[in-house]
């Protein structure tokens, strides 16, 4: 957790410059895919510098969590600039979400699941805090279906881990978790290299 905080806090000053244009279409599409209703309670896991916050309607309540103090500081300035009163930011680990079960109608994870140390635990946590009938949206790059490209991603992952993310996370981490029914799976961003997966939580296994 400290390593991820250190890496992403070091990026916070340039994150928007580097990643805004490349990844923003996916964020915009992800918020739209949540199909937010008036008074919905939203959790954004890994809110970062808050690039997705302008897309939320004012009628909902948004809680954005992130482990990086530097990222959250920039997100706080963005919230103030937007003059939004329906957004709360909290420093929190995605692996230990400090909210009770079924606290949120919608949960969004934008470019997060490949950055955490234990993706399976994070998936269980977002399943736990999402209400029955809600939606969980995963926006991320997953390992390629091409054997050649997947092999290249595996070779590059030890290097990208130093930058805070992995390239070789299989999509089955989500789709085969047994916790969600996948409603849709679409390609987004440049060349469709990222996936937007809309899920509905299934009853927790007993």
C-alpha cells in the first residue's frame, strides 16, 4: 500500500497532462454506463485526481476513495473548482473499504484493478459494498487474447510494476470471480485497448 501511495503521489503533478486525453473517453463512457438515477449513492474506487468527477449528475452522492494523498489533494482542488457539494473524498485502501455492506448503488473502478496488490480482495470488497440490483463498472486494460501480444505483456509487466500497474491481468479475474453477472463488455479508448465491463452483483456465496 505504501509503495502504491508513493508511486502515484509522485505522478500526481503530471498525471492529468499524461493521461487525460488518452483515457478520458473511457471515463466518460464508464459514468454513462452506470445509468445513475436521482439520489443514487456512488463509490468511485481509485478516484485519482478526480478526472471523472465532472461527469456525475448533481442529484447523486459521490464518495471518491484513493490511497494516494497527492492524487486526493489534486482531486480536492478539482472539486472546489467545480463547486460540487455532492462529492466526498476519503483516503482509503481499495482492499479495505471502510463502509458497511450494501452501502452504494453504483461502484466504479477506473484503471484501478491492475494497480492493486490483491485484485481478488478488491473485487470482493466492491461486491460487498454494492447493493443488490446495483452496478459495478470495471474500466481497465486486461491481458490480450493474442498469444503473441500476451507474451509481450508478460515480459513487460515486471517493468510496468515499477510504474504502478501490470499489463498481464486476465479479464477472468473479474468474469470468473463468481460474484458478478456481466451485463456488457465493450472496448474503449485509443484502438480499443481498454475494456469497460458492466457487472451486476450476484448473491454472496455461502
